[in-house]
C-alpha cells in the first residue's frame, strides 16, 4: 500500500501557485534618458540614443543616450571642477550626503527593485531582497567611514585620488554602482560612472536620486553607452583611477590602456569557482548551497559556484538531491514573486550559454535539465547540470555566466585542492564540511579571493571582495575597498 | 514489512542550522493567491488533528469537539472535515461514538503522555487500552531522557514494542523536539523512529515550548525523504503545537510540497496537530468567499 517499487518524488503538484506579479504601476520611467553630467540631464553630443529592452518580454523600455568622447570629456571636466570643493569638505559633511543617498534608496527601494527586474531580467525576489537592500547598505557603511579615514589608516595621511572612472557590468547594475560610488565618495573623490548598455536604467534612476539628494553638482556623473564610451573613460588623461567590473577580456584591454600612465586600477573580472562538498558535510544544506551558488541571478555572477566537486562516496546521493531540488525551481516571469530564476540578461548572452551547452554535450559530459516549462517569449534557460565533467572539458575551464553547473567527483583532499586551483581564475570558492579544521586547511590552500564555508554567495559591505590571477586585483568592500580610493 | 537493514545511527547525516533557517526563509516568501490560496486553505482544514489534551477534559467537551470536527462551518457548503480528533485514552470511546458515520479518525495519545516517564509495561497497557477502545491512531511519546543519554537501543525497542501493541492502528511517534535541543538530534531520532516502525513522526506534545517550528519540521521532512528513497516506505509528518494561523500553515504546505512533493499533500501523510488553527482557516475561507473579514463570533468555538 505505502510501498512502491522504485521510490520517486513528484514535484509537479496539482496544487500550483497562482501568478503573483509584483505591482509595476508605482514606478516612474521616462521614454528617453539623457546623460547625467554636472547635476543635470543633458543631451548627448553624439545625438545618438540606443534602446534598452526587457529580456523577459523582449519589449523596449526606454531609449538611452550614447556618450561619445566629447560627452566623456564634459563629464570629466564637471568631476574635476567639483573635486576641489568636495575633497575639502569635512568628512562629516561628506558622510551626511552619503547617508542621505542611502536613506533615499531605502525609501525608493520598491521602485528600484521593479526597474532592476524589468531591465535586467533577475527575479523580483532577488532584486527586492538582495540587490537593493545591499546597495543601500553599501552607502550606509561607507558613509560611516567618511569622517574616520585618519582612524582607518592611522599615520598614513590618506588623501583622495581625484576623479574615479568607473565601469560596471550588467549582472548587478545598481549594486555594482553602489560598490563603486560609495567608497569613492567617502574617500573624497568625484566620479564618472558608466553602467552596462543592456542595464542602464537603475543607474539613471540613481542619478535622479543623487540629484534629489542635493549632492553638489558634478560630484557624481553618470553617462551611458557601450564599449566605445567605456574606452573613452579609460583613456581620458584627466582621470586618476579606473575601477572596472566585467569580463577578463575587457579587463586585459583596460590594463594595457592604462599601463604607463599614473592611473590607479582595480579590476574585478571573471571567475569559475569550485564549490567543494565533502562526505561529512550537511548534505541537504550543501545542496541548497549548490543551488544558491550556480542558479542565483541566473548564474550571471562572477563568483558563481560553477564547478561542483563532490566526494565520490556521497556523489550519487548529492546528485539525486540536487536533481530533486532543481525540479522545484520556478523559472519564468521575473516579476512574479514566486519566480526563483528569471530571464537571461540578453539575447546575446542566451546564445553564448546555449553554445556552451552544446559544447558540453559534444564533449561527452552528461547533461541534465529540470523539466520546468519556460515562457515562449523572452530569453530563458532551464537550470542545467553536466555530470561526469573533467578538467579537460571547455565547460569546466571557461566562464559560462549562466545557469550551467559542471560536476566532478574527487577522492582525496589533495586531489580536490589541485583541481580547484587548476584554472586561470581565482575569485571565489565554497567548502562544505562539518569539520572546522578541514575548512581552515582548505582556506589557506585554495587560491581564491573569497572562500565561503558551509554557505555560498553571501555579501556584506564590511567584507572585502576580489580575486587572484585572471579574476583581477584590488578589493571592494570593507576597509580594503576604501583604501583603493585613497592615496596613502 | 520488507526486510530493511538498520543503519548505524551514529552515522546519521549532520544538519547545519543556519542553512536550514535560510531554506525555511525561502518557503515563507512564497506568495499564495486566489485559487491556489482557497485550495490550500481547504487542504489545511482536511489535515487538522483537532486536539484536546487537558486534565480538565470531560466527555461533554470531547463530544462538542467531535461535532465541530465533522461540521466545521456549515454556513459555507463544500468544506472538508478535519482528519482526526486527538484525545487522551480515557476519551477514545466517547470520541469514537460521537464520530460514528464520519470518516474522521480518532487518535489517542499514549505511553504516559506527555512526559513518557513510566515503565514499558504501563506504556504498552496504555496503548492497548486506547486501541481496544477503538483508536485508529496512536500518538506515543519517546523517552527523551533515554535518548539524550545515548540509549538509542532502548528508544528503538520501545518504539518497536509500541508499534506491535498498536496492531492495525497507525503509530505516530512524538519526539518533543523542544527538549532535544539540536537539529542534529532531531535528525537522529527521526531516522531511528522510522526504522523502528513509525508510520508518522511528530514534533511535539504541545506541552513544551517551543513546539513545532518550521526548521525542525524541515529536518524531519528531509529525514522522511531519505528514508523513503532508502526503503520505498512512505512515512507521514505531523507538526503539532504553535501553528495557529492559516498563513503559517500554508507555509508548512509549501515546505512539504517542495521537499517531498505531491504525494505527501494529503491527510494520509501530513497532519497539523492544532486546536485553534481551524477557526483561523475558516475565517480566511469566509473572507475569500464573501470578500470581507468576519468577527470571530461568527465561528463556533468548540
């Protein structure tokens, strides 16, 4: 009666959740956005605009200005003329402005969350619970440092660098803007920031917020455009520091461009993190960590736990649990409060992910996808894992930046350390074990900037974040993140 | 029962409390609306073990509760009945008679409920008395003192002996998780009880705080899942005590659905041990039906 031949769980319940879409009527979006320079929105010299789309519906949301070299120069000039006064303000006064930005962001959190989801495709659950609150927290955190620089770096006489040129990616548009702007302002620098071309809207809403906050004109300038605009920022002679988050290829180009100049540089680039599960780990929670590691933000996370290493003695068990858990993930309308995995950020990125899935199959790894139904319109990808992957597979070596996990097994601790480090990247790693001594042993041997133990993808403004090797250099967050914007 | 190899319970999987709490937080953010809400509310009603376990229980009180169990809110047609009523052994006969002609089961606590501080002989007698009076289900308590002092064999054999005394009655094993202190212990006793023959595992007596919590229930659901994969036998789950709002009850259902799947979403495999939950659910159902909330005076308190 209660026994069946082959135990199998059915997660396609008759009790299905009705759609629960987040209300979008409360947001205000313009049809067209100009460049935010010197405290006001100005038309671009280029006279060109490009469209930004909702990746879940493929519909156009707004047109955004494309900044050319002259526009960049205008923004840098505004930042330069604001720098004198801003850097001479007392730390306490600077802190007040940054606090005000943080509080305004909390007040408008709902609007930011909805626009972040519309423009980038991530689920409203994530933008509401993670991106926006964390962005506000970064402003709060660095606001607190503004009047304590002497105490943070005693006897070092910390001074601002000047103008920071900041280029941010499309995976966490608002959060990355906060990571960049908050420490720069706290240290007394002025800013020219360029968001990614596919996700400019929350940065432009941040520009509106900054204007409303009464921050002196020119202290923060936000200009939009694609690679050419970014290059114009990197190559502008009057910029003192470049902070870039994005792909390793572009990072290398930037490093070449600034070599031989006085510009300071921090790069936060790609990753291919090892997430390591030992047989003594709390396995159900480790499975949750695998899910959060690779499917958070559709896998568009530089520190995503994209390479899973499972000890052989528990591999079958972990994979069974992982498959069951994947079956319960809800993929679809990012605006639905019950959606776990939203839309892939762009058509181009979806194409790249699908290419890698094909490569994985051709290489002979065994693919498994959850059987969820994905919407016909929009850019979506089922959660995907590849079993029996090896170090020699391209899907193991290269960053896919999508919801695709490779699974390898290991026997000994030496073996897994060697394999985990056997990669050009070194941004992050995860370790799952019940044994504290094992955690400390691994954290000293894994070449990764961030290592999570019995958790994954945890971020906090007080904690430095950054990589080794081709994952870049410099740290963001914490005191380390502050020092990157100071001349000491 | 098919032959099952009894595992070494010292090797029971470990549980990470932080991870469990994070997973639970995800369940609680699920948004249940419209048709799925109504369906969920009715499901909650049908899974309730309506309970009275007090020193001051009388036949009159039990009869009144039994009527309520079968007639939750006759003003709204089409509502299910609760799954069972849960009473002390001395009230089983009364409850059984009062529920004649319904499909509602009679569950009886036993084994010197709630402390379990008695001899094995008395516990077996207690159980047999309830079964002979017509109990369909037995809710036993484990010997927490023996468990905490590491006498797993004692606890295992006690459960097995009570299971035998149950005959055809289904056995629910109460862990009193509020006294077990760690989630690792909850996981260990879950495995032990299922291998010893439990048909249901249950969190609490309702006499100790904390009673049922979502983290504890999740650990038990995960144990049920692993046991099911290992043996092919389904075991039921009953959180009891402290679940008094329909919102919380629905979050439990989400948790069951996403941990064990559709097969467990029925009163055969999932129960709520509760006394005041039913009226809160009825209030929500009335609100969904009429569009406005009604005062608690419109819902009978038996």
